[in-house]
C-alpha cells in the first residue's frame, strides 16, 4: 500500500432513486435461507472534490429509463449534484465505471465533461458479447451511442488498466460484473477510500464473497473483491455501489440525509 499523498479529497454519495420491490435471492448467487426477505436497492452517483478538482463517478439514469424499468425516482442525478453545490453543466471530469443503463444514462447532463472509461468496457459493450440478450440486457443502445459520440468528439479518455486522473486519485480495472468495470481509489482524511461501484453492489457481496447475480465473469468478480480490499484501508473504506446502508453509515452533508460524506469515519 503506497503512503497517503499530501492531498486529500471530500467524497460524497448522493442517492437519487430506490428499488424497494427486491428480495435477497436477487442480490446473491448463493441465496441465504431467508431468500424471499425484502432486500431493497438504492441508486447513487458519487462525487469527489478538493484541490481544484471536481470528479463525478457515473451519471445515473433518466426519469424515462427509471420509469420504464420500475425504479422510484427521488430526484434526477443532476438535481442531486445541485443539492450538493455541484453544477453538472460545469463538471469537467466524469468517470464511467461501466456502461450499464443506471450508470451511463445521464451523459447529456455533463456537456463540458471528459468521460473516463476502460478500453475493456468500450470493447465489451460494442462487441460480440452484445449478441447475447442476457449480456445485453443491462445496456441501453442510446447510452452506448452517447459514449461513441463522446469518443468521436474527443471528450472521452480510454484506459487500459490503472491510471491516475488527478493527484492521488486512481482508476483500477476490476471486471466481472461487466467486461471492463472499474473502481476509483481516493485519498481522504480517514485513509484510502475505494468507490467500488458495481464491482460489489452490497457490503455483503464482498464481505461474504457471495457475488451479485448480474455478472459476466464470476471468477473475475471474486478476484476483483481481492483487488478492492487490497486498495482500501479497511472494510469500511470500501464503498459498494447500491447498498442502502451507505446512507445510515455516514454523516449527512449539511443535514441532507440523501447525501453523505464518505471521507469522514462511519457514524455507526
């Protein structure tokens, strides 16, 4: 583990939608005994700011996409950012962890942004795997077209593995959930925090080594758990992509219970 750099950042989780009609067996390949117990899912985008940088992780999805797929929209991801004092129209850097509909559906909200993605993910969502309906299901064609438009207009940076995108902030290719999903490691006042994204949807996935069922490569997902843990300063420094416990585990930003500060120690 490298030493902590002098610069540290504020890290926010911003909830914008929920999916309450979900059960344990839908979130684990090996379902627990109470597999029909409710196990809701939250939808977040994440923001990193400090030292002259504002970086958004993922773009969320639109109202239309959410309604079509039965998700309850609390507010748009754009409004969630505005509530945190971040204008999406002025954001310069957006990391796309992967191109699934609920992570890449809001690219038009960021007209000035450069998008950061792994080459493996671009190759996956535009390649032969998309001939399979099961693998294609989490993707929306319009989102992939937006990504290609960004690529052809010089608004996308494509990486092949680990890359530093701001002082101390690094991207890490994980894979598993999709062909090229990536996570972000961020130096904070409490140590190295890893925004895992959907490399682990819930804390229970990574802590119990029980993968989420929407998966391209189970072996890579399990190996990804090891990579993520090696990058973080402890289990509470790993931030999953969809866990409702995130909101109750960290301090709200300025009293807003839909936005919490991940750079501060857990409160529970």
